[in-house]
C-alpha cells in the first residue's frame, strides 16, 4: 500500500516543477518499503514446512 502510494505520488509530482529533494524522498520511501516487504517471500515459505523437510519444501515453492 505504501509502495503504491509512493509510486503514485512520484507519478503526480514528476510532471510539475518539483524539487529534486521531494522526488528523492519519495523514491527512498518506495525503495525502503519495497525491500522490506520483498524479503518475506524468502522467509515465509520455509515456515510452512516441518524442520526435517524445510529445505526440500522451500526449494519446491521457490522454483
């Protein structure tokens, strides 16, 4: 949600005469939240499987 709002704001302000600092801050907000939320796709699948088959199950899900 925050990444979508940051990208929407970037699209709106990029057409006008906006300062570079505002565009930079919006892009940093997008980058931080995109990186933070993107890491869950590598953590959550492994939590679905019991410990003794976790690596096999995670490998099958991420292919």
